[in-house]
């Protein structure tokens, strides 16, 4: 290790980070306050100090920066910008960068359906309604940092039109084609703008449920349900899975299995926990479980299934969590929003949290029977109230498992009030690189163009 000839003060890597500013990604939409007080002279950021630090130490400091601060730092000089493409730095980044349990949200039109397809990609203003059929804007997303309750807008101009986001894992977002037929999927890193296509699925489908799990050595995807049995009819019949790992084994939609009879999937939503994919089943409520190793489906009875409303499955701290409203008016039990966790046995649930009654009364008034959906990540569970977006500033709620508290989340400032859209979100861990994605380059089968 290099030695210093004189004492050097300890540098705080977050000192120059102002969370109210936007980050730089594929295309980042900056705020008006691009330069804040942090950009003024700071003795801790004196270039005479930084110029005397070894490059390896500087790289290590930069690797600890949160994503917004990193994308500002790379604008300092060519070498810092080049770190994004340096294998040595990216390897260091993967080793020391702290895990961030963020969320990413997309706008979607308010539809009377429970699938998550058809995002809002066209203008909603009356003067542009005539051009909506031919003119589309790029996909737009919103990163949310639950630690600072801060929003960051980001656009994805390289995503082709006609695709919708359906799942997230390992720092990547998967997009699926909207058109009926064999489905095309793309894996996209929103921070650096990398785009990797997958081979098209084998069976024609309409709006299938999609699950994805990406680790340091494996990629697993599953596409289930909405089989097109005729040009005018669909039925939940089969499942296709995609697998590739560092050991050299791969299966390109070659593993198929049958869904349980008379199942009703919630289109587009699947949660991965400990080697299994889970999704909600309707009429009556239950949880469908797909075991990746055994390639089999099973059903898990939902708690209080006759009294649930707007049930949502989320992953939190490596556990499967169910969030739902409970309405037992005939039994003289107060309405409430409850959280259950699936036990190790895989068949029973335990209630672990309940929204305070006074807060639930306020929540129910705002929700007004429109329903809600949830997304979880780490210590946090986000609750997104459905229905048309309005001027109400309380449309998002968050539960923090670590601090055992419920709180209203500031609304996304980049969604105009009154638009006929609502937000749909995924758990998202910001990553500059996902090395396992290089395994896809080794596949020799041709990809269908998109």
C-alpha cells in the first residue's frame, strides 16, 4: 500500500452529494437546481488533497458513492468517466459497493384490469391527442430512494416501442413485447443503458406472468399463463422457463410445465424467494408456487382468504410477505391492512404487522375502494393506491420493517396531477454492472429481431 508523506484528512464520499438533484444515466432529466450549495467551494474537496491521493484509494472512495453521486462524479474528468468501462474498477465496485434497496416506478394508464402491460408512452395532453397514434415518447421511469425519500427521473430512449417492463432483479429490468404471440424479452440496465435481448418464447401468449431472478452466476426467467388457444381466446395452461449459469448449463425455454387447473393468475407479477416463484391466484384467493428445481406448481392457501381485498405478494429480507386489507364487517371486526409472512414450512402464515386503526381510516378514505398494490425490497414495503392520479399528496405509503413505522411518501414530482396514469413499481438494486449477463453472449442460437 502506498504511504503518505503528510497527514491527509478523511474524506466523506457523500459530502458532495445533494439528494435533491437528479442523476445522470442513459438520459437523465435534471432539476432546475442543477448547482446547489454543495457545488460551492468546499475545503474537503480541495483538489490539492485529491491530487495527492493514490488512484486506487480514489477509486475505492468513488465505488462507495450512491448512484446519483457517482454519475455526477464521472463528469469531473476523463479518467473518472472511464471508470464506468474499467473492468478493474467494476470488480472493485462489486466487492465494496453497499447494497441499496431502491425502487423503480413506471407510469401506466389507469385500466380496469390487473395486468401491468401497456405503459404510458404517449402524451396525454389534448393538443397532442391526435398525434398519439404515431408519435411516442421514450420510456420514462422514476428511481426512488427510500432512505432519503427522494425521486430521480430517468428516460430510456434505446428501449423500442411496444414493450412493457414486467420484472426486475440483479440491477436489470426485463421488458416484454406487448403484441400477442411469441414473446420477446429484453434485459436492460437503466444506469448505464445496456440492452440484452433474449430468444423469443416458444408458445404464443397474450399477457403472461413473468418472473426473473438474477444472481452472480445464474439467470432464471419464467413465463406462465395466458396461452393463446385461438386468435380470440386465452387460457392459463403452461409455463416456459429460461435458465443459464456459469457452469455451462442452459435451457432456452426448453423446460415446460403445466399450471394447476382452473387457476387465475395476476398477469405480470411474480415474486422470487429461495428457489421458488410465487404469484397470486384469484377466485378464491390463494398463492401459486413454482419450484424451479422440481419444475412443479403447487397451491398455498392464503390467510383469511374470504375477507381479503387487494392482496399483494412482496419479497422482504428473504421472506415471502403478503399485504392485504381485511374486511370482516359481518363479524364486527374493524377493517384493517395487515402483513403476513410465510413460515419455513411453506404452508402457514403468521401475521406480523397491522396498520394503526386511525391511520387505516385515513388510508381507506384516500383509497376509496380503488384498490392498491405493493412492492417490497429489503426493509421497505411500498403501498401504491390505485385509481386515477389526483391532486391528493397522499397516494403512496411505506412501511419500514426496521423502524416498525408507517409513513406517507412524498408524491413523485415528475408525474403531473390529473393525468390518467398511475405508477407501477419494482424492487430495484442499482448496479453499474451485472457480470452474469455476459453468459448470454455465449449462446449461439439466433435472437429474433425486435
